[in-house]
């Protein structure tokens, strides 16, 4: 009996490691809109997606699926080659399992028009939890590149007390930073204080901003606004980890001369192998639940 065919369409460096891992697991992996010398020998490179797409039991799309409009997120594919997802939707089997991350409204509409079902991996708690550590490490590395002082002895603020915020706060504290963590609910503020960090209600962000050397935002809402940016001291740095467009007024930050960096999707940038294996570990149980197993 032949092993299931899995299609990997586009994606960044983590999808190279994902394709290699699934191939080692025994799946017949076909890469489309993704070409790299780092792909393992057992991974098939499909020059024409029509040769493989109709026979794939599952399709793994990038995170996010598209950049602008319906253009597939495919940095390892020549820029002058057509990557509009509309060109291949009609070739996807009606029973195929489609997995990807951060489906935009335009992409969702395109799939709905073809009556194709999909699962958005970015909505899964298990993936978010696993990605928290590489995100936190990447945020710290990015801050160290931008700051004029060491994190040890610095004053930092983590906006938001979700998974990523909690892991990031622990990492910063372990490095010797004096950490403030913001939250909205009283129970969260109590928990923050119990950890030995300074709690602050998120709505009062501007009141504490003058003390901080670096601010890490994890909240996908406009929280690092003009009031907060005006209160920040000279040389302060903002690292925004929220999904686009982030929670920072980047235009005003530039006008104020404040270094503010939007940094979504850090696991795929700073730890692509780890991030690829995290994706594999998230995807495998889903495949098995649907009977797509080796």
C-alpha cells in the first residue's frame, strides 16, 4: 500500500524542515512553490503542481497563507513566477485536508467559493503554546540588537499576560531585567505580583512608560499609542510581537525618533528548524484523526 501523499505549498524556512520531517515520518511529500537545496532527497519537487495536487490527501499551506491579496507566501519561489492561489484551487481534491495559518478574509472567500474546507493552525492553542518559547527568545534577540544597554539591569515592560507574555517575562527576569507585566483582569494582576514582577493595568500603560528601556507588546490592539510613546524616555525601544498591523503607532514612533519594530512570526525567522518541528508535532495528530497516517 502506498503511503499518503502530502503537499507542502510555499512557506518560509520552517516549511523546509516540516517537509523533511514528514518525509522521515514516511509520508510521500510533494513540495510546490518551495525549492531549496536543504530539502531532503526523499522530498519530491513538483515543477507543475497539477502533477501532484489532485492526489494529495492533505495540503499544508504557509503561515500566513498569503502576503498581498491572493499571492501565496512563497519566499523560496522565483519572484517572477505566478503564485496566485486562484491558479490551483480548482485542482485540490474535494476531500483533501487543507491546513495553513492566518487565512485572510480574501483567502477564506476564495476557498469558500470552491467549497474547500480548511483548518487555521494559528487558532489552535497547542501551537500557540509551543511557539511561545521561540517567540520569546526571538524577541529578546531582537531587543538586544536594538538597545544601547544590556538587558541585565534594564527596565522592561511586557504588554499582555498571555502565553507569550508570560514566557517572555520569565526569560527577561532570568536575564536580570526588572520586569513590569500588564494585564486587564484583577486575577491576572495578582498572579503577576506573585511571580515577583511589577503588575500594571494595561489601560494605565502611559503612566509607567517613562521608566522603561524596552517595551514588548503582545496585544493585537492599539495599546502602544501616542500617549505611551510620548511618555517613553530617550533611547527606549519597542518590539511589537502582535500580528499585523501590531499594537503600536509606528508612524508616530518614527516621528518621535523611537525605535519600534514590528516582529510577527518570529519562530520561523529565528528558529526555523524548531518551528518546523513544532508544526509537524501539531499537524501529525490532525492527520491521524482524519485517517491520513503512515
